[in-house]
């Protein structure tokens, strides 16, 4: 579903993604871990073209990333993203937040978008908040609304960049539970997170990044119980 071939990314003379080769299969759940500044967010942002790569190639569902225009909008619709800060439109209702992009970008009718939006709000457990505004929701509910909004575009792959890092601890699980059910339903997902319990439960593969490189990748059990590189061992000794 996603293929990165020899991807390099520079910011000026700062080389932040180095020799990235990564293939993500349909329905695979990949958790990306690594120290702060190792390039995890940049990797996600390159996959949905919020950032351009310096060289190398990224294919989504077999197609190279277009650089502009309508094709780029369509690609962004295929690659959903959920951020640490929920980024909901503050002056729109929750249901509007979920339906605006499908109407605008996918060109579906208002009534169809509304029916699908309500279904998605039901699925993430906040159907009763459809007519509320973001500020009236808890952080966990806002993040679940953001997930519904991403799903509304019927993406082929969903990227999550530290989706629970801004939440109070008691709200983390309600968001992770939604993500676990998406994983079980076969959504292709790339998840940057420090939630190792989630990684053990939901990930098919853990990718460990350090200083812009993929240093190691393995099944969660193998990675957490028997990390191979010194850098992964040092990282895990700090967070576990
Ligand atoms: P992570 O998400 O793993 O913490 P990032 O992908 O955010 O890491 O950052 C990787 C490196 O790229 C860091 O050194 C960061 O300072 C740098 N960086 C990220 N975004 C920018 C930007 N827009 N301009 C310049 N440098 C950036
Ligand atoms: Mg980051």
C-alpha cells in the first residue's frame, strides 16, 4: 500500500531522513518508535506529501506521489492523517468537521456525507456529539472526532502522529481502543506512538528510527523482548 524507496529528506543542510526503504502491506499496522528528533513525524508528513522528499520515491497503492493540483488533493484524501493536536475546525460542529472534506474533495452529496458521518461518529462512540462544537468535547472525544474525520474520506491508509500524546492519561485508552478496532477491521495504519501496550497488541511490525534512519524493524514481541541494536536497547531502557 505504501512503498518508500531510498528516500532522502533534507531541511537545508540538515539530513533528516536517510536511505529510507519501507514497504507497508495492505492491512498492515506499523508502529514507528524512536527518540525525539529521529524523523518520525517527517516520515509521516512525506507519505501524505505535507513535505516533499529531496530524492527517492514514494508510492501509495502503486502510484507515485503527484506534486500538485487535483491529483495531490486526491492523494491526500487517500492518505488520512491524525495529529497530536486534533486540528478540528473550532467554529464548525463535529458533524460538519467530519463531512466538509468529503463534500468538497470527494464531491459526494451533503445527505450522503451526513449519513456516513453519523455512522462514523457512532463507530468512534460520539454520535451524541454530532451537533456540539469541538470546545464542548473532552480531548479524548476530540481526538475520536478527528479519527472519524479522517475515516470520512475513505482513506487507503491512515497515519497517526502521536495521537494520544496531548491527552490526559485517563483519555488515552478510549482513543487507543478506537485505533485497535480499526486495526482489527483491516485498516492499513502507520502509527507513531510511545504507547508500547498498543504496539504489542495491535502492531504487525515495529519500526525503530534513530537519527533519520530505520535502524531496526521486527515483530513487537521480538523488538521489545530482544532488541538487536545498541540504540534500540538504549531507547527501550529509557521508556519501558
Ligand atoms: P520526530 O517526530 O521523530 O521527533 P521530526 O521528524 O519532527 O522528528 O524531526 C526530525 C528532524 O528534522 C529534527 O532534527 C527536527 O528539528 C528537524 N525538522 C523537522 N521539521 C523541520 C522543519 N520544518 N524545518 C527544519 N527542520 C525540521
Ligand atoms: Mg514527531
